[in-house]
C-alpha cells in the first residue's frame, strides 16, 4: 500500500481507506454485539485520525497521527487480528513524514518489538504476529523506496525550475548585451554618416546622397541585427566584422590598420571577438577623437589567442573610468570562455582580449585593412 505524497494532499489519498475493511472482518464473522461496538468505536477513531492525516498541514501533526494509528493497533490487536491494518497504515505512511532511513528502520524495529511484546504478554496468535510483522516490513520497505524517489523527483523539479529561472535571466542579460552592442554600433554609424551627409550636402550633393543611401541601408541592417540579437546573435565572421569596422571608422575619419592574419576559431570564440571588435570600434568612433586605429591578432606563449585594439585618441569618457554596459558585456562574454580582458589608457587606449587556445589554425590570408 502506497501512501499519498505528504506534499500534495488530494482526494486520491482516501482510496487507501479500502484496506481498512479488513479490520471489520472479525466482527462480521463473529456476530458479537460487544465486538461490533468495540470495533465500531475504534474504527470511528481511526477514520477521524485518517481524515485528519489527509488534512494535516505540518509534519508534527502527521507524526502525532501516526502514533495514533499505532496505538489503535496496540489497543485493538488483542480484540481482533484485523488490527494489523492499523500497524500497516502506520508503517506505510511513516517513510513519507520521516526522511532519514536509519530513523525509519529504528522506528520499525521499535514498533515490531512493541507488537511482539504485547502479543507474548497477552498470548496473541503467533501466526498473526508474524504475518503482521512481515506485512509491516514489506509495506514499510517498499514505501521507503517510493518516498526517497519522490523526494529526489521533487528536488529535481526544484532544480529544473531554478535552472529555467536562471536561464531566463541569462537570456535577458544576453539580449540586453547584444542589443547594446548591435544597436550601439549601428546607430553610431548612422549618426556619423548623417553628420557627414549634412556637411557635404552643399559642396558635394552627389556624395551626400550616397551617404544618405548608406544611412538607409544601415538602418535596414539594424532591423535585421535586432531580430538576430533577440533570436540569438550569429556572427558573420571576423572578415565581415573587420570590413564593418573599416566602414565605421572611415566615416569617423579614423584610419584602420591590420596586417596580421585572422585566426580561425570556434563559432563561440569568433562571436566573442566579433562583438568585442564591434564594441571597441563603436567607442573609438564615438568618443576617442582618434585618427588611427590598429587591430592585431596573435597567439601568446601561454596558449591564448590575443586580440589587441589600440588607438591614438584621448577618450575623454575613460578618465572617469567605469565600465558601462558595453565593456561589462564584453568582459562577461570573454570570461564565460575562460578568457582575460584588460584595458590601458596611456598613451591612447589599448584593449587586450585573450581567449584560451583550442584546436585552431591561422588563415593564410592576412587582414588587409588600411
């Protein structure tokens, strides 16, 4: 007989009352009014205790009601062998209110010894004693296994719920970081090109029209990138990112130089470096007041892929130095891959990102951006 889960008291728990009919077999067969009255009173107390157990809100209440089941068995066992039902209820429910297996075993032993002590003292049928003890052992042992399984399942459900909550938080943080990086870069390009078009509109209308067309194209690209960021950013690769960097810096009047080969990395590593290049280039274009920027890739002697981005600007905002959303998001991405990030600000600004080396190779074609 399996007890209902103590954590979820439902009407299904009353199904197990069917086993209590065995208590009424002797009165039915004996036709003794006295036995009917005695067993009826005991059974009424049992029903009250059982219903109370189903409605109990605390473990302490359930402990007390299990004692009541056992005491009812001890009281009625000399009267009718059907009292074994009460001992079995006590043994069946015990594993669901006591988590410790050694404690359960100790209680089972104490109950069995008490049952045998009463049986020997009052000369109860030995076969009834042995059968009741056997049933208590079988039901108690099986329900101990079931109770442990249910507790493990409950812990697993709680762990899964916590993981889902953490995953949701992480996804929100990822979207926030990616939207900052994507929109920060793209909107900076739009602003720079719009300003350039405004300066050129009178002296070079054709060039101004071209810049306005680029603004429209970039805005459409921004919409696509926002959708990608929400669905999960997919990098188009370092070569494409370097070309975007060249376009952005050129619009800001900054010359980009990169003469080192682009490394071939895993998708996750390449995405991190692409977003790092994007964030750094956006900061240079918006804040650095620079004229030159150099980007280099290398492999350090301690087995790290290195990305170095330097510029000759002043970066007035870095004199306040605190990490905003962009730098913080960049650092979190790098650290999530076991990498390192450092920034130095004199002279200009140098950003160093190092990612642990995996099975990778250098592309034959160098980064030819100038």
